[in-house]
């Protein structure tokens, strides 16, 4: 009798265990399927470089922010009264300016025999102060014409000059809580800092939490810089720009496929902004809106 009971109990145990295991596997499959469906698509805040007068249009077009220029918004040619008007418009529209490009005019040199660090630091502090007033996060330090190494000038000296200047900028950025994003540019615009690796050399030399790296996919394409560099230097990247390779057009004009680069941003779990940065449009509203749509589509596919 005991043997029979044991046999039946063992049999029931095997049957029940099999059912339980099958249930767990089925449940796991359902869970995995649900996770695959429920997992959100990769997305990041998108913006466009434009005059602030385009704020309403860009908001309606699905942008999270706008990117302006230092000379266009923070330090306008018309002086302090125009800046105050810009600030009032920003408060009225309440559409954020995440960052500003073109910190320096070409006449202010960061390196070479005509380097003018004192004037640059004065301009930089004013720009940082006003960027803080505007609630902005970044000022882009590209300014390719300012950092061209003159023919015959020692490259190592030029690099040391630029690092010295950036080190002096760092405490100002820390003071105002606005990050300076060092931007590598293609060799058609400047002959110094042409890759993410070279940008990281500056960032590493400065060693400031408020001096980081900008990744511009347009410049990377022009320099044939692979998307894997984004993964390699991802910990330094705080902001991104993008445009099509041939004529610096917005995504969707020529049909460039950016998915390898967007996939690299996803791999490093990048959550910062991605700005369409173009300087000429055939039809701004049509092309900017299309650019945002194309980026959202390609981001959903990585």
C-alpha cells in the first residue's frame, strides 16, 4: 500500500512538474513576446538650429528644443537692448534653447601669433552668463576659423595654446553651470581638431566636468569617421549635430542613411539632444519638418 501511494505520488509529482515547467516556459515566452512589443523605441530629444523666431513652428513640428547662435541671440550686433528683447521673447514663447553654436567670430584667434585669449575669455564669460539666464545647457566650441593653424606655425605650440585657453574657460563654465561642448570639424573648415579622438584630447587635458565633447555626424561623415568612434568616446559626448554629407542638407533631402550612427548613440545609451544643423535651405519649413520626421523614423529602426 505504501509502495502504491509512493508510486502514485511520484507519478503525480512528475506530471505536475512537467505541467509547471511547461507553464513557466510558456509564461516566459509570453513575457518575452510582451517585452518585445512593449519595449519603447529608442528616441532622443530633437532640435533644429534656427533663429528663435522659428520656435512655434519647430514646437509644432515635433522638436523638443531649438538651437541658436551666440551672435544671433546672446551677444547680438545690436547690443544689450536686443539681447533683452531676445530674452523677453524666450520667456514669452517658453520654448527652450538647449545650446548655442559659433561661440567666436573668425577674427578672434585661439592659437597662432595673433591669439587673443583675453578678448575670448571676456566674450565667453558673457555668453555663459547669458546662457544661464536663458536656462540653456550648452555652448558649442567649434569656431573653426578661430582655430586654424597658420602655415609654418608649430602644431604642438598651437595645440598647447588652445588647451591653455580651454582650461581658462573651464572655471567660467563651472561658475555658470553651462557646459562647453568641444566640436570636432571637418578639414574643409579647419585644420585642427578634426575627429572625436582629437576632441577628446582637449577634453582630457582640461579635466573639467563642464568641458565635454560634441559629436557632429555631418563632420564625421565628411572625415569618413566610423560610427564605432561614437561608442569608443561615448562617455564624453553631451550633445550632437547632424546633416547630410554632400551639401549639409537636412535629413530627407538627399536620403542619407544615418542608422549606423544613430545605432551607436543607442548603444552608449545617449539621451542628450540631436540638432539638425544646416545653414542653407531651399524651403526651411518643408525641409526642417521632413528632417525631424526622417530622424524619428530612423531612430525607431535602430
